[in-house]
C-alpha cells in the first residue's frame, strides 16, 4: 500500500509538472526549441547589424575622402580665381597699351604726313626757282 501511495504521489507530481510547464507556456514561457530559434534569429540580426556597421564605417571613410577632395578643389578654384583676376588685369593692361599704340601710331602718322608735306613743299619750292 505504501508503495502504491508513493507511485501515485510521483504520478501526481509528474502530472503537476506537466501542468506547470503548460501553465508557464501559456504565461509566455518558451521551450528549448523556441529558445534556440530565438537565439538563431538574434545571431542573424547581430550579423546584419555588424555588416551594416562595417558599411557605415566604409561610408564614413569615403565621406572623409570626399571632404578632402572638396577642400582640394576649393583651393584649386581659389587659385583659378586669382589666375582669372590676373588674366583680366593683363587684358586691361593690353587694351590700355593698344590704345596708347593707336594714339602713338596716329600721332606718328600725322607727323610723318606733315614731314612728307613739308618735304614735298620744300622740293616744290626748290624746283620752282630753278625753272
């Protein structure tokens, strides 16, 4: 009889544990298989996050390289602006010199024409008394 009671007691304990397990499951507990699946899912997510992080680091390095390139280009543009200003100043100087040359040429041509007229007049006056 005592043996029967012990067996019945163990059967009740096992049944109650099964009830506890099902009660825990209904309360949000997870089985080992579900826990393994959750761990695999978390590992997959961590791998994706790690990959995204590496991509972010690569993108940041590329952005830094682009910033360096932009800084170089800004320096080049400033140099080109200075060169363009120098070229504009040179063009203005050349235009001023062209105007001066034109003026000098006109003056020189006028003086040359006057000298030719005087030479012709002198030649004419020298030729007229000799006749």
